[in-house]
């Protein structure tokens, strides 16, 4: 094996060397291909932030796949010079043209780097460029930074020409961003300008902007200290010859509404218009109120366009008239969406018909009715009269763009972007083994705060009634009819069940970090009521509601992703997912929909979906492992290196680890219970590579995973450590998915 691996590595190295010889093919004579570019601080004790300065470099080398190989440039270089040929044009479109060293861009980069260093407080900073030829047609660049000593603010003064504004800002002095002794920083000075301008624009100063604020900076001779003065000027006259005057503080005189384009009244109730308006007659103008008004009207699905105009009531007046123009969308839409399905090799088709009304009660309430039908041809089942899967469902949702909840004042409701949703679902599934029905009703809230990256969801009440009107005799006799404990999970999940849950979810995301957390619980109030009223239990010790057992459990999930940008074409993404659910009280087993599974396109990709775990459990009956290979706890650890390839293609190398476990010891899942002393040995590990096709609106993903460490083994070390004893037919799993895994 090692001999084959060495041979493969030599082949890759020789192939890369041969391709590399042609990368200067399209570099003109006398010019250079840009090679390595480095930004180095000569005195890292004073400046160690060189990584962030790379964004000021104007020329970057050709992209590298996985930060190693310039395959896009190699692909471009394989093309011939005759651009009329299809093959040459295709290779050039797939590849990347050589980046030719430009001395002018290098000098401008030196100027940009030097200016940025000075903006950060290193006023004596210098930047020098070192261009080093590498071979006959390559040039490496190094930008040497000499920051020097940083400068600090010594004395800080404020000069306000407008006494009213001076009084207002003095009352807000605790929020100042500038302080004596701070390191001089132009970005911080500009942030203070923006803060003051925002404060004043939010206090009635409609025409104020940050250009009325400027600074004077004087260096104390012989020191690295600066005397800084912030000056706020009076309002400039509208025409030459007019006197300078203090800034005018405006108040709102009148707020009116109109439709577009012909001036008719907007098709929204007056109460809805007022709730979306965050400017008030008789109050001072507020820029944040104006922006929130735009945001709240923009959230209404009934609204197509919003335009807000502000005009002085009269020449020289300090009052404003506001007109909010609102154009609404067509209220109703009808859409049809076909799709193909593939469930573990069973092919099928589905179609969805959706009707939507965006302004049901003239308050931008959205009513949607979705009809869905699906069919799948099932292979490999024996002893059943029917071999097909059929599903039909109807789902109705009614969304309100506001909090539907008593005792909430208008100010609180207006501070949030909220959706209240009522949904009803009926789902009918017919399989060869059984028929299953689901009736669901829920009431939930979703909200977020303006200009923040986090979101919340409260499932106030989510009711689910699962019932089995028919189970085939074959399936019943083989799996459900035996009077022992080995099929307890199977029997529980093929009985009628009622779930009444409440849950709270939180999510946060920015360019680098994504966090999702959710906690839910079910059956507590029902169990408390049954206990208080002395309800009787059935033969299995369960309380029943309308002769239906209800589930009782608690469940919590946390999902964290962190993206580390290496350069403009490469990034490393780390992911951690943990979930725990515990059945108690009226339940000894979690409902099937609430149990965890491992493997598949978004988990440990060396295993197919629902084929890993729990613990070191080894599959015994492939026909029912979709039940037995589930658990009460899940851990996922993933690391994925992503790189841009060419055109819309990108690639990934990944390592996954994880598994599922049960918290109770179930006889039908030997080796599946979680134990702290064993769980590290029961982590499955996989590795692989993938290709993504990015079409902006959606991403198609193809991943090939291989097993590295398999906890579900018996005595064969080859099976325990597939990384050391690979067998492709046994160890691979191919995944096709839409969207990124995390």
C-alpha cells in the first residue's frame, strides 16, 4: 500500500512540475509573472497586524487550489494561441490569465500601505518594496513596513459653534469615543464624527451631516504626542452672501399616506400604516425613525415599493411635512413546482401547488395553501402486496407581520421585526409496510432587532397527532408482535402518539461565525394535569389523552460554525454540532421525529444517511435500521478546506468525526448507550473531497466520503481502521445535496 502511495505522490509531483513549466507561456518577453507577495513588518514588536494590511495590496498572484497548485493558470496556459478554436476559448474561460507584475501598481501599494499605517497612528511610517526576480520570467514582491513609534493623543479639546448642540453633546459625553492618552487613529476619529452626526440627526437636526465636524491635530515638538481639537461648525448658508446661522432643529408637522403611481390610497388599513410609521406628528425628526419606517414597510409582503418625502412646511420654517407613498403588490399568486426524489436509491417524483394571498385582511397578512403529492418506487421489499410509496399533504399558513399577543405596547412592538404564524398540516403517507397520518397545528413567533445579526423563534404551542390506521400483517408479525423488549423502539414508533411541544430558538450569523441554538420540551403540562386529576395509566404505565399516549421529553441543540479566511480563494471552515434529548415521565423512548441520526451529506460523510451508530452498534437488519440506527444524543465535528476552482466550480477537502448514542440502555441497540469513558473510542471518522457548483441562488454539492475509523466492528482490524486498510467498495459513500453542509 505504501509503495502505491509513494508512486502516486511522485506522479502528482512530476505532473505538477511538467504543468508548471508552461505557466509563463503567455508572459510577454521582458515582463514577469507575479509570484509570491509578502507584507512584512521590520519591527513586529511595535506592529504585528500585517495580515489585515494585505487587503491594501493592489496585485495578487494567480489563485492556488488548496493554497498549493496554480491549476487555473496551468489550465489557461494549456490553451493554444488560436482563439478561434473552441477548445482554446474553453480552456481560457475555465482557467485564469497570468498576473503580470506592474511596477506602477506596486508603487501605489506602497503609498496605500504607508497611508494606512499613518492612519493607525504611526505617523513616521515608511514602506519599501523589494522586487526579486525568480527565474527568467517570475517576480516575487516583499513590502517592508517600518512603522516607527506610535503617536498618542495628549490634549483633547472640543469647540462647538452652536451652543444648543454643545449643551446636548455635553450631556452625552460618557459615550465619547475619543479620550486623552488613546493611540491616534483616523478610523476612530471618523467613527466619532459619525456618532455625533447620528445623534444629532436622531434629535431633530434633519440637515446635519458629519462634514460639519472637522479636526485639528498638532504634534507636540520633540514627542510622539498630539494635541487634538474637534470643531463643530454652524450651518452653511444656502447661497453666497447669506449669514452663517446655528443648525435648525426640525419637528414633524404632518404625516400623510398615498399610493403609487396615481395617488390613490394604499390598500392597507390605517392602523397598519400607523404601526409601520416610526415618525410622530408633533415630535422632533429622527433619522432612525425614518429608517425604521422604510424597514417596516419593506417587510410587508403586500408592499412593492415605498418612497418617503420630507419637505419644509414653509421657507425658513422649522417644521417638516412627510408623505409616505406605498404601492402594493398583486394580492394573489399561484405557483407549481415539480421535483425529482432519490431516497437510498429509490427513485420518485413530487409536485407542489401553492396559492398565496399577500394581503388577506388588508394588513399584509399572508395566507398560503400548499398541496403536495409524491410517488416513489420502492425496491428490495419482499412479502408485501404493494411496492410503492405515496404521500399527499395539504398545509395552510397564516402569517401576520406583527406580534399577535395581548398587553404589548406600541413602542415595544415597533422596536422589533416580528412575524406571528398560525399553521395547519395534514400529511398522508402510504408505504407497503404501513399507512401513517400526521395532523399538526402550531402557533409561533419569529423576531429580530433592527441592525443586529441575531434572530429568535418561539414555538408557543406545536401540536402533532401521529396515528397509524393500517399496518400490514407481514410487518406486524415480523417486528411488532413479539412479546419481548428487543423491539421496544419499533413498537413505540408505530403506535398512535400525541406531541404537544413548546420551544425557543436563537440564531446568530455574520461573515465568519454562525450559531444556532434550540431548546424544546413536550408533555409537561399534560403530565401535571393527569397527575393532579388522578388519571389512570394504561398497561404500559402511560397516561393517555383521548385514549392516545402523549410524549414527554426535553431536547436541546447547539450548532456552531467558524470560517477562517486564508486568502481570497481559500478558507477553512470548522463546525461543531451537539444535540441531547431525554425522554422521561410519560415516555421511555423519544418519538422517531425527535431522534438523532448520523451519516449523510451534512454529518459524517464517510457513511450514508442513517447508517452510523448509535455508539458501536452494528447493523443487523437493513430493512429496519432506519429505526434502530437512531439515538438520543449526537456529536458532529467537521473541518472543511474550501477553494475556488474555476468558473462556478469550487472544491473542498474535509475530515468529519461524530456519532450518535442513546441515553438509556435499549436491548435492541447493543453498544449504543453513551458512556463518558468510552465515547472517544466510539467516534467515527471520515474524510473525502467534494465539488460544488455555485449558481448564486442555489449550490449543487457532490461529496465523496471514505471511512477512516469505524467504531462498529467486531474482531477485524481492517474494518476498525479503514484508513490503514482501505477497500473502496466497502468504505465509500457518495452524496448529492443542495446547499453547503454547514
